C-alpha cells in the first residue's frame, strides 16, 4: 500500500477521534484558566486537579504546579490537600522514572496519611512504592508491598482497589516469566471487577489477559480479549486507555501479518495521543508504525517514523526510549546492509544504557552489536558480545533472553562450520523455550536447527526441523511465519530432487504471501520456484516466474533482490545460449551486486559474467570479471578462514586449559565413583534378595487362596523378568567394564558410564520399593493405622528422600501447602502417595523444569495436587492410565526406568485411606495428578 493511502487513513481517523480526544485538552485548558480566578482552598483543589491531568501528558508540568499547590494548601490550612500534593509529586517523579525523588515524597506522604488516618491514601502510597520495586526488578519486595496494599483495601472494603492491585501482582509474575501465576491473578481481578461492576478494572484485566495470550502466541484469544476491553473503554470514554487498546490491537495485527489493519489501529491511537498532547505516547505510536513498515520492507517510511519518534523523545529527554529509537534505526540500516551505520546507532544506544545502568537493556544492545559483527564475518567480536550479553542475562535470571543469546551463539558456530556445537546451543535454547511454553521462539529455534542440518547435508533432519517449526506456527496462526516455513520446506524438497513436493510447498507459501500482501515474501518464493524449474530443465516456466519476481522487486526497489533475480535470468539465458539477453541481465546483476557490497553476491555475479564473456570469445571482458571474481574469492576465503581459524583456536585453547586443570581431579572422582557404585550395586542386589524372600513368605501365607497366589506369582515374576532383570544386568556389565578394562576407556566415556549407573541405581531403588508395597497390597498385609498427619511435614520428609533425583535433573520443586492442613490417614500410605506422584512428575518433566505440589481444603477433604510442565498425555493415554486396566511402563524424558506399578499402588493406597485419585493433562504441556484424603477433625 502506498504512502498516500496511509495518509488518507490518518486524516480520516484524525477527524473522527479528535472529537473524542478534545475533552482532555479542554479539561487542561479550562483548569489553567480557572486557577487565575479562584483563591484559597478552591484554588488548591483546582491545582490538584490540574496536576492529575498533567501526570500522563507532561509530568514536569505536574511537578512545577506542585510547589504552588502546596503553598496554597498551607495558606488555606487544608492539610488533606497538602498531603495529596506530596503524593502527586511522588507520582509525577515516578512517571519521569526518577525513583529516588519519588521514594522521598512517598515516605513523607505515607507518614502524613498515617497521622491523618487516611487508609485509602496510605494504600495508594504503598502501591506506588511497590511500583518502584517492580520497575527496579525487585519482584519479591514488590509483591510484599502489593499484598500490604491489598490488606488495607480489604479493611476499607474497596473492591476496585483490591482488583486493581491483583492486576499489578499479575504483571510482576508475568515479568518473571511465571505466566500461569500471572493469569491466575489477572483472572482473580477480572472476577472481582465483573461481580462488582467495576468496568475500568474489568477492561484492564481483559487487556492484560490478552497481552499475555499474545506473548504466548495465542493470537485469536488475545484479539478477542483486546476487543472486549476496547468496547468497555469506548463506553467509558476512557480516551488514554482507549488509545492504548488501539495500540495493542495494532501490534497484534502486525504479528498476525495483517499490516493494513495494524496501520489502521495505530493511526487511531496516534490521533488520540496527538489531540491529548501526550508526547511520550505519541512517540511510542510513531515507533509502532515504523515497526510495521520495517517488517514489510518499506525502509524509507520506517526511517521517517522512527526519526519522528526520536525527535520527540530527545525533546522530552526520555533517555530510555531514545535508546529504543537508536535500536530501531540501527535495525533499518542493518536490513539495508549498511552495517557501519547500524553499528553506530547500536553503540549510541549502549552508551545511554550503560550510563543508566540498565542491565536488561545493556544485554540487548550487546546482542545487537554482536549481530552486526556476525554480518561482517567478525566472528571473534560477535562471539565476545554475545557471551557478554548471555552472562548479564544469566545474572538477571532472564531465561527467555538467555535462550535468544544461546541461539545467537549457535548461529556463530554454524557459520564457522562447527555444526555439532551449533546444534548443542540451539537445543539448549529449545529446552528453555519449551519450559517457558513460548511456541513462537520454539518454532524459530527449530528453524535454526533446520538450517544447521541443511548446511550439514542431512536433509531428512533438516526437513523434520522445518516441519516441526511449520506445525508450531500453524498452531499460533502467524501466516507470515507459516509461509516462511513452507518456503524452507520447498527448498529441502528441491535439494531432495522431489520436484512435485517442492512446487506444492512453494505454491502454498505463495498463496499465503498473496493473502497477507507481503510482496517481499512473494518475490522470494517466485524466485525460488524459478530455481526449481531451472533445475528440472523447465525453462519457459522458469522465465515466467523470474520475471514476476523481477517486477515485484523493481516495485520494492530491493537492490539485493534485483541483483539475485537478474543473475538468475542471466544464468538461464546463458544455458539457452542467448548471449545477448544473458549479457543484459548479468551486467545489471553485477552492477547491483556491487552496490550491495556483499562479497558472496559479487563473487557469483562476476563468475557468471566471466563464463558469459569466455563463451562469447570476449576474452578481455572475461579476464576483467575473472579478476573481480578471484579477488572476492580470495577476500572471502581469507577473511572467513582467518576468523574461523581464530575461533577454533580460541575454542581449542579454552578446552585444552580446562582439560589440564580438571584432568587429575576427574581421575580421582572417577575412581571414587566406581568404588561407590560397586558398593551400591551390592546393596541393591542384597535388597532385591530380601524383597524376594518377603514376597515368598507372603505367598506362603496365601496358600489357602491358590488362585490369588498363582496370579500374584505370575505378576511378580513378570515384573522381575521385564523391568528389573535388564537394569540389574546392565549395572553388572557396566561395573565389569569399569573394573576390568580401565586402561582402554577414555575419561569422558568413564564419566558417562558412571553417570548412567547413578541414574539407574536411584531408579532401581524406587522400583524395588514399589514392588514391596505392591506385594503388600496384593497379600492384604497392609497395616492401616489412620491418624492426624500434617501434610506439609510429610511432604518435607518425602522431599528429603527424593531431593537428589530432582537435583540431578535440575528440577525445581515448588511447595504451596499451608502449614496447618491435617489429614486423617495412614502416614506410610501418604508418604508412598507423595513419593510416587512427585517421582513420576520428575520422571516425565524436561531437564530444568518445575514440579509444583499444592494442597487445599474442600468439603471436609484435603485435596493434594502434583503438577509438572513435562510431556503431558493425550485424552486416550489419560483415560488408559486412569482405568483399572494394566498400564505399560514408560521411560522418562531422560530414559528413566519404570514398572508401570507406581500408579497402581497410588490407586490402592488412596482407596484404603478412603480417598480418591484423578488427573488432568495437556499433551506436550503439563500433567496434574490429584488425590484427596479425609480432613482430620477433633470430632
């Protein structure tokens, strides 16, 4: 869509929204006039209203007015107004991100309101203090302050303030990546607001819920909630928040590749902010419009909007957002291959952020700079910046952005052809995104893996990764990303020599790019399809496709794209021996390639021109182009090889030094571990023998019931043969390998064997324990002794036993059980239930995941839940596992052992203790097992 069309849209929306937004301007002008006509307490009140009106649009003006308001209130002996002036000063400083002066004023205001016994204003001060802790990423302190505020809100029965504060707590959890917790508080706020008809808070809650759904890639749900929020704000004539809703929907439409709609909604927001004189928000919206243009490759328009935003931010001395503008402008120059200019803007952003000591933003700047050095093939510099960024993000425990850095390091190793290390880094990133549930970035990471496998020539693995990315993107509904994945798959099928599948996927990508009006993507696919037709000697179709791509790229003025297409057409004419037309296109391709300053492109263009002139006997021209080709080839080889060699030397030196330091230590550790696990193996075999004797005794007691004894005997030997014989045999073999062939196994292999033994022995102990408990239930020898048991204490004892298993897998166990919950049950039974369910949750969780154990009272029962964020189950698997039918054992995410008896034992022990057991699960997301036991009562 051309610039004129968007200008007409802006003009139309401006006239519509200006009717709505004139109110704010009118209010400010009216109050400014009023303060010249009133005196005493009335003037103080008017100044208070004017301070509040300026808070969003010009906090400096609000602070300026506070001095006059304070002195006027003192003269009028209006203590309540004076105290509110101090609070509004604190709020204005907060809006300016001047937290030092804001806290100073909060302390004064809080003391004043306590003396005044004004609980409502006291709660506002506490809440503002919590905001400052939140802004400074002191999340625990922020939540503590918000909870203090909620206590006050409940004491004065202010449901609106209570609901609002629940929203703030949700935001704190959201910013920590605890999305489930965040949603819990957002919905809690929504429930209170809906019940009490608090429409502004209801709109905010819907907006926050939509924002989190957008972050998680649930675009349709996000849009639905954003629009519900928008309708409420329209009814309330809440213009500032209405503009915010328009902006949010605009951002969402951009990510859904609905660019016209995105521009439309941002235009609505811009018109409101322009009329309310809210310069900060106006700059934010200009930047958002620039983002849309940048995404669709209209870089001239993007720069125009980014520069307009920067100008306003410099006028406001808004340092944090000036840094963001520099980043945006740097992104445009990076896309234009003007790397020195991009680097200049990225470094300007870094300078600002280092002065502000904003670690999160510093890490982002380091990451951006690393990206430029990567483009310049300066791998050492790129890696240095990426690692510095990763270290800061690790220090901040910023898991999502740590994953970004891991992917970037993976890209560097791919570029230097160290594919094994590249895959390791991408897989680490993928694991982090899986735990966070971020499907958007999971798809991006699968795409990176596909690229690595493609470079390795492992086309089947590349295809698998690209198909996984496609599935995730289809679930999200991001059409531009889906089209990109379809394009990648078409490329793989081309290299697999599967013409039909390649063309099918390219056509599907082309249809999507047409639907979302993405001309750049459309041209890219057409060009790729032309390549396929050339490969399969279908020249007429190839000509048609290349020319379509050429027309689009001429319209977009895409220099690099035009160079590629002209070269492709020239190559095709050369195949057809049409030297005249080949010279025309290859010549243009060469000239355009020189403008891009891309070594690889220049090398290709010059080599094709050399071929052309050699075939047409123009040896002078052939020599000229060959010299350019040779120079580029040497330059590329020298530059990249030197960097690759440098990186490999760094990696080698680092590894060598670490190996030297650790060598003796490792040998001692391995010797100690070998002895330790040989001893453990002996203990396990001994325990195994004792359990077998116990089962035999129990079988003897059951001789009167021969059928039951026979059935039990079959089950016991089935378990022993199937699930215990194999690991015991494996452990024996491993032990023999370590003791008998020490000199032929290197240190790394020894450590791998010992770590494997460690996991197997721990799992085997659990299996034996389950076998003993199961045999007791089968022989009806369970001694049921119900008593009052503290659930939290029992959980603590249980975790002491299984803590090692959790730590080995880097699983965090979160306890959310009140101290005073008592059940009436058999203590051993409760311990077995907790141990089995938690161990199972660890087993099916991914390394580095979380297991949550929670409990609450309901209808004279205590309900306990064990939640993991692991592999989950589909409805069929869930129904199977909850039925009374035999369940097959399943290996865990790290191939942990299982007998399939754990859940059987839980079912029987719950039944014996007069309770119930059930489960909920979402495949590839989470599983929650619940059980209930009777609550202890003194009666």
